[in-house]
C-alpha cells in the first residue's frame, strides 16, 4: 500500500485531505511510514497552495461534499432497492433541497469572482462550480454556460466538464446532445439507453477533442453496448418516446 501511495505522490497525486479521512487506509495509521507519507504530501500541498484563496477553497470544498455525499447515498440505494422505491423518492427530495441551497451559494461566488480556476482554489474546489451548475435548472445553466465556455478557453475549467453541460442544455432545449454523456433509464425494458445524439458516426471524434474517452467505454457502466448502426435505427423511436413523455 505504501509503495503505491508513494508512487502516486511521485506522479502528482496529493489529495492529503482525502488521504487522512479515507477509511480504507485506517490500518496504515499505526505504521511509522504513515506519518512520513502524510508529512511529505502536506508539504507538497502547502507549496502548491501558498497563493490559494483559502477561505474560498474551504467554502467550495464544503459545498462539493454536500453535493456529492447525498448522491452517493442515492446510488447505493438505487443498487439496493432498484430504480423505483420509496427510499429513492425520499433521497430525491433531499437532493433537490440541497441543490437549491448549494446553487444560492455557488451563484453568489460566480457573480463575485467569476469561474475561479484551480490555480486559485485547487482542482476539486474548482470542480464544485461545475458540479452544482450541472445540477441546476435550465435557466441557470443557460446563464452560466457562456461563462464556463470562456473559463475553458483560459484554463479555468475542464473541456470535458463543459461537454457534459453542453449536452444537458441541448437536451433540455429540445435538441440532440453532442457528446453522448446523458443516459436515461427505461422502466419498461429495465435498461439504460443513450439520449438523442447528434451525428452518432462522429461522436468519438468530438469526445476526443474535449478530452473524453470512447463512448463505448463510457456507457459500459450502465451495461450499454454501443453499436452505432443499431443506435441510428433506434434513434427515431427514442425521440418519439421522449416526445410522448413530455
């Protein structure tokens, strides 16, 4: 374990905050090498974060934890109880409530500081901006999408994250998504499927341009087998089904 942790540190991983609270590593805490590892990683972090806006970073990290922890509970409940259950309904309501509170906090930050880069608050705190906006309503997404596009141009946001937001907005506006990032679940067939996608033949080319991997690899987590010819045949049916749902 120490061999791999030190190798990770050598290759740039230095999330000392997670290292300290990761329960998978609890057994290592009594080893004399643990203190040395934590100290070395903390030293790397301190040097990198010397010019960070610490209060803003702390606020963003707190929001990130609030945004992600409830969704992890939702995913766990989904695996345990299925896609339709009272447990999911309850957690879904909690997610909506938390999202509304977090959105107020994030919009205040965006309006005051703009899309703050990882060079000012760190990678994870920077990702909080996207995480909360992608979970917001369409009007809010449309408002901050241009800001995120500009942030990507100057290196303050990831192109791969922007691609996910572009897809969400496009679908909500009644258009087809561009990168194939948005997946839905069909309760009748009990299978997941890729929501309407523009130009399926060239999706991997577009994904590569923004730093995303192959669509076939991406959709495996939903047990979807990507077959472009089969998908093009199914696409009219998928779009018709969505129209009926609306």
